C-alpha cells in the first residue's frame, strides 16, 4: 500500500431495483485528508450508493476496495469494521438516552458498563477534536447542531477513517453550518476522508477538495474542486441541461391587506405582529421548530389563536373560519404533501374535490365526471405528469404531486396563500416551476412563504421575516442587504 | 385496626402481589425492547397449568416452576413469530394470544379441576423471620416470593448497568439508530419477547404452586391485565413495579378478607375493587406523566430496509 492508495475505492458498482438502474458502473476513490462532495439531484443514486458503502445494500456488480484490498460488506457491521461511518440526514440517536450512552451504543466492551468512566472518555475525545458537548446531557435536550456533534463523536470514537455526511446542513442555521465546515476541515487535516453529500451548490463549492457529480445513476464528473469555475457549470452537470437559478421578479404594488396579526401569543408563540398584502410575498425564515408550525396552523384555522388578534381578509379569525367561502379566499399548501395536503390512496380527482366542491355538486351528489374533466385540464395547464386524473396521489413523484396541490389550490383563486416548504425534496427543475407558479400567483394574492431554505426566500420574497423561539425577530424589505447579511445571526436568536 | 388483623393482611398482600410482580417485570422487559405483548393473561395461565401438571407428575415443585417459564417462552414465541417475522399487528397478536392461552388452559385443565399438586410451603428465614411484625410480613413467605423480589434489582441492573440492557433499550427507543450502530435489532427484540414470556410464565406458576396448590378454571382471573396496566403505572421501572404489585396484592387480599368477615357490601362490588383500582391508577399515571418514559418505538414493528 502506497501513500496514495485511496482509503476506499469503488470499482464499477451497479445496482438495480427492478427496471430502475439506481447505480450504473460507478467508480470513485476516497482519499485520506480530502473532502469529497457527492452532488446530485433526488433520484440521482446518491442514497443507493451510500447504502452500499454502509453495508446496507449489496451491489449487483462491481466491488469495494479497502486500502487496496477487495472487501465484501454483507452487513452494516462489516462496513463499520472497515472504518466507514455515516451521519444520516435524520439523526440516528436515541433521544431518551444521554450523549455518552448514544456514543457507546453497539460498541464492544465488557458486559457491565461504568458510566462515569465512559463519560470521561467521551469528554476527553470531545476536547481532542474541539467539539464542545456535555457527555451527561440527554440527547432530547440538545439543539440540532449539538446532535450532529454527537453523531460525529460517535464515528470518531469508533476510529472511523471515512466519514460520510448525508445532507448535513439541512437542519442547521448558517452559523452552525459554518462550525460544521470548520470541524470537517479539521478532521480532514487529521487524515480522515470526508464524504459530503449535498445538492446545495454553494456549500459544495465552498467546502470540497474534490467534487463528483451523479446524474441518473452514473458519475458524470469527478474532478478537483478548483477545476470548477462557476455554480452554473456545476448545476448544468447535475441537472443535465442548462438551468436558471434566478427567477425574474419585478416589484408589484402591494394592495389590499389580506392578513393582519397583532400581538398573537400562546404557549409556543410570543407576541407576533405580521401583515400581508395582495401582490407581495413575505418570506418567513428560521430554523425548523421555532414556532413556524403553530403560526401557520393558527393562520390556516387548524389552531385557535391564544392572545391577540388574527384577521383574514379583514374578518376576525372566528367569523372567517365559520363562514368560509370556497373561492377568493385562503389556500394552504402544507409541507406534508402526502399527509396533510392529499390522501395518498385517493385519485387526483378525489383529491381535487377535497378542497373544491363548489361547481361539482348537484344537491348532495358529486358530479364526478365534471371534476375529472377539470382535473385533466389542470394537469395540462400545470404540467402535471402523468396527466391521468384517476391515478392515486401516491403514484405521483414529489414534484408532480406538489404541482397538483398548487393547481388545486390556485383553482380556487385564493387571495391569501400560505406555502410551507413548497420545494422541499424537489429537484431543481420542479423547484423552478413551483417558484414560477408562486410568483405568478402574486398578481392576485398575498403569499406567506414559510421556508427553511434561505436561497428560496431570497429569490422569491418582497419582504422577509425571521423567526426564532416563537418570536418574529425582525421584518424587513428584501432589498435591505445589510439586514440580509445578518439573517443567519437572527435565526440563531441574536437581536437585529 | 390492630396488628393481629393488619399483619396477616400485609403478608397476604405480598403473597397475592407476587404473581403480578413476576408478570409485570416480564412485560417491562418485553416492552423495553419495543414489543407490546397483550398476551400476558394467556401466557400466565399456560404457565400455571404447565407448572401444575409438572408438579403433579414429578413431585418436584422447583422443576415445575422452571418449566412454567419455558412454557411462557414457547407461548410468547408465537407473538414473536407473528410480530417479528411476519410484521403482524402487535395488539391483535397479543389479544389473540390471551384468548388462545385461556382457551388452551381451560381445555387441557378441565380434567384437573379440584385436584391438588405439591407446591411451595412457607420458608421462614432464620433470624429475620423471628422479628416482631416485620418477620411475619416479609420473612415468613415462600421461596418464590424471595425469588421475585430478587428479580427486581437484577432486571434493573440488566437494563441500566449492562451493555445488553443498553442495546435492548436502544432497540425499543429507536430501532433504526440501533441498527445503524451495528446492533442486531431483531435478536434483541426476540430476547425481550422470550425473556419477558419466561418471567410471565413464572408468575402463572406462582398461582398454581404457591398461591393455591389447586387447579381451578380461570385461575389467573385478570391478573395478566393488571400487570399490563402496572407497567404503565411503574413508568417501565422495576422498582416501581414492586410497589404497584404489592398495592394491588393488598387490595385483592383486603377484599377477600372483607368477604370472609361478612360485610353488607355485595361481594361482586368487592371483587371489582382491584379492577376499579386499575382504571384509577391508569388515569392517574397518564394524567401525571403523559406516558413519560414509554419506549418511543413501543408497538412499532421493524420494517426490513430495502
């Protein structure tokens, strides 16, 4: 083994699920001291490849070399034994246990455990790599950033040499992301091989030594980061065609007030003031879990307001939801496409009828055929694929289902739209389409865009509001570049 | 009430709480691994029958006691096959197990009704047994009572002080995380189901070997259900299970005494007492804690990863 032998290399890995070829002839090398990014859209084969590396899936063809030696991973145990560790997007931590217990989980050792010795070991390791954490804290009490540190410590404790991070910044504030990058660079300097999986181009450009791009299951590029000159170049590789990451947005005159919240408070919200007019998009940003959910639920009538007033279209909350008109009204595009927004086993037509029954009823009877014709028309208009109204909601891809939800809600010509994480989990092409639809809807509606994706908020919003710990930290115009620079800090709770 | 009445009552409380204690500890072990087994009642009565038959045939109560545990494991294994292999619904499977166990014991036990078998007698601990008041309550019990109390710290230490216990709890809290850490999650769930079934079977054996020495139909009389409720009351902690089991044992013994003394209260109302207490305890426990400390993945099957 020479100094240049990769810690792990993949040679000609292929994996198919039925007719779907998730990975095709993938060859990649991961070297000590290098940060390698794996970039690709949803469905490009990233997660299949990672499952193969983690020993959860066996490849149909090809093999894995550890230190230049062939090795077959039959189970996660084998992969752990080879020094491969993963930090999953959804943390694999037991919330009810302490940091130390989590780190020692599955770790071989004597049968009877000695908590204080274990805690000391964890504290020592944490100090060594300067990841600050209380070994005795319960995981449930930690922030997302701290939980991630526990995951990293778990890997380091097992002397893993290859650390794989699956979309690690999705749950972090910009500051926490910065800290994570710092830690990753430090770990690479200590001789670990880091694999960073993401679809956020900026992060990949900022962090990586090497970048590999996956498209439709195959590696379309594998190069040093300094060979890449622009984001657009990278995006094109990833999507397979030219993409425009910017949408045209011209200023509209804000008109009638459609939402007015004053002094709203309850157990999760603190003194919220918010105003939204027709013709504008208000981007509500913040790390998930800082009160966005209860706020949206209150606006959409799922939760009764505690203190303060909520007025929709100039009407009081109570009377608004008592006499709700089906059109020219409020439309809610929930985060949970397959749960709150649609019934997964019902057809698209039935899903259309869930919120839109007017015009499709005669007395107590539904006019199903008319609804089906309408659904077909909407499918063509909103580019929903496949345009078959009798398909069940679960048979559509995430992007197409989201377009279906938007089509249904826009059909009601809403004047107030609440869109919650509208592009989460969508690929770039679908994201673009959803953005265009939202911008178009701004003509006749005020849109509250709740998002954890800062880039999305900046691309679409006329005004921005930052939420932290149930409060609106600040509200400002999208042109206020000085405040925009401080959004990250505000998301972490510092005052504007 | 003077000590002449109180001391025998408390001693009886411990005695009638012991089968519930075994069963509660068993169900705690099973639930800590993330499996909800509502078949406790059925497993208990099969254990009781197996112990009774074995004691009658061999004359060896200790062997009979152990065999009841094995019988409990066999019945619980049915639950494991349905839920761990075939991913069946844990509630339905557990209920079916109860119905099956009660039916099986009734069918096989009918010829034995009214017969007796050798069992465990009182075993006074030298020295301690001679203490006033405390002696008759705690130290003039049968061997199985001492054994059951011994299981409490053992189970606690297993769950909290050993690597296996840590792994088992992790499997009950977050099986995906446990699997990612390289733990064989199905093996631990099997261990929880079988180990729990063993302890529940022992609880059944106490009824036929020490509590009565005599076979009657419906011997368990809902004690398995009380154990299921006690797990929640105990917040899944062995120590609290001891407390809860003796509390219920006390109420059961108390209503028997009241009936014997002959009060004007109808006996059916008195018989209801332990079950009414079950309801009250459950309401109290859920109101106070909102099910705090319940294993997060309790009752959720582990789907195979694709």
